[in-house]
C-alpha cells in the first residue's frame, strides 16, 4: 500500500472528522446567530414549494440507506434471513428512487438560486462551495447505484467494513485500495464534505426545535386605544383629555 493510499484512507478521514467535530463546537460557541439555514423563502416560494420537500425527503431516504448499508454489518442481515439478492434489489431500487428525488429537488433549488436575483444576491461563497460538493457527492452515489456497480462489487465487505473501522479506531485502509474508482471517488468527496460542513448552512441539520414543544402558549391580546380603565369612546379625543401616565 502506497503512501498516498495511507493518507487517503487512514489520515485524511481522521483530519476531516476532527474538523467536523471541532468546527461545530467553534461555530456554536462563536456564531450562534449564524447557526441557521439562511432561509430565502421570502424572496421566492413557487419553486421552493416543490423543490425543497423533494430534496429534503430524498436526502433523508439516502441517509437512512447509507446508515443501513454502511452501519449495519452483513452478518446482521444474514442472521434475519435477508439474502444478498434481496438486499441489493432493495438498495438499488429504493436508492435509485431516493437519488432521483434528491437530484430533481437539488436542480430546482440550484435553478432558483441562480435565476432568482434576490436569492442569488443572498448567496455566499460558502453556499456555492457547499452546493458544489453536495452535488458531486450525490451524483457520485447515484452513479454507483444506477450503473449496477453495487452488484459487481460487494461494498458491504469492503467500503462498509472500512467505514466502521474508522469509528472503531482500528482502521483498515487496505480495504479501500481494491475498491472500484467510483466508490473511492464517492468516499473521498463525502469525507471532504464533512470537513466543510461546520462552516456552511448544513449546520441546521443538527438543530431541532425541541424547546418549542415545552414553551408556554403565545397569548395575543387586543390593544386598547388608551391605557387605563376608562371606557373607550368613538371619535377623536381632545389633546388635553388624554390622561397622563404616572411617573
């Protein structure tokens, strides 16, 4: 295994994950007001109305698929009777549908951001970097799924084991050396995205309005024309009849 392989599949993942963790801590401590999705709904809503749900539900399905594919060992699915053929059929079919939904939603969001003047004006440099890297990662994963590479290469005994070994602190970089280039490219792009994540609007993924459930109700009351308990009368009041507020 070459020095470049050691760097890509052993050192680089830990660098990116360290930036991911420390970057979020720094962002939360020093940029709480910037911890937001930077909503642009007020600028345009017709495209956002369909593109935003397609992208978010699609990416959620893609994420859950990766949790199952990378996080759950093959021995576990074998133990409950899920054959390799059934697993790959579900991964390819469901993954392709989720990927298409994600891509279509992302195209809508990119079109809206590029051709809506107000939204384009609110777009930062890090937004552009985030969208570029996110597009590369999503397209790379969709190519692996649609082209059937997943059927020729058993990533559950290669990429998945390597991915879990990083978090076990017992890395096995040699497993990625023999993986197809498309899987290697997708893995590197995804790891690099983790390093950029804390400095983009993607931080809103970790924000859940939990306090909203427990907060008290907001009470709305009508506002009287004048303070005090005197009865309200229609029409204009003379200036000298307006009661003065006690000091």
